[in-house]
């Protein structure tokens, strides 16, 4: 049922004149927003990107929504684990600015640098890796005689 709705949204986008390039850009920006390490700001980022870049909002909303309350913990955990590996193990950087959870929960520390750097790099990397794949997918769906229109 939900897959049919997604197909309809993409089909409607093509009928409205959206190009494969613009839809691919929309998809990849939505993917970056999903990995973004700014909890609570995803909606603001989605609206801002849509406003400034004139993206396909329904597709942007669908892709951004892969990070939802059910998937938030795995996304943010992956952001932190990757960032921790990158900042502490790979780069050997030990920032003094970290949040101590010892006062709140009785042990451990969380480095905000790890979370923010890891989330942004994963978001950018996933968007860059996905672009050629998504572009070729959308390119196959777009009729070859479709003219570029300004939505």
C-alpha cells in the first residue's frame, strides 16, 4: 500500500515536469537530512532546503522520514560510533569538550564532536554515494522526450 503511494508520488513528479537530476538531488538531500546529527532540526532543514533549492517536497519528506522515532536510535548510534572511530581512533583527536554522563547516570562520557562529525560525514557520504545510483534509476523512469519545466 505505501509502496503504491511512493510510486504515485514519483509518477506525479514526472508528469509535473521534474527532471531525473532534480529528483536525484532531492533524494540525496533528504538522505543527508536523515543522517544529520541535529535532533529536532530535521523539519526545519527540510523546509529550508526545499525553499532555497526548489526541491520536490513530497519526495524530500519521504526520504527524510526514514529517520523517524523508530529508527532514530540506530541512526544516531551509527553517527556516534562512526564519529568516535574517526575522531578518536583514526585521527587521534581527544577533545576536552565532552559531556559527562557520570553526573546524570553514574558513568561514561559522550563526546559531542564524535556525534556531530560522524553524522555529517555519514550524511554527506551517503548522499554522494547514492546520487549516481538514484540518478540512473530516475533516468530510466523519465521519458526521453520530456522537456524541462520549472515546477
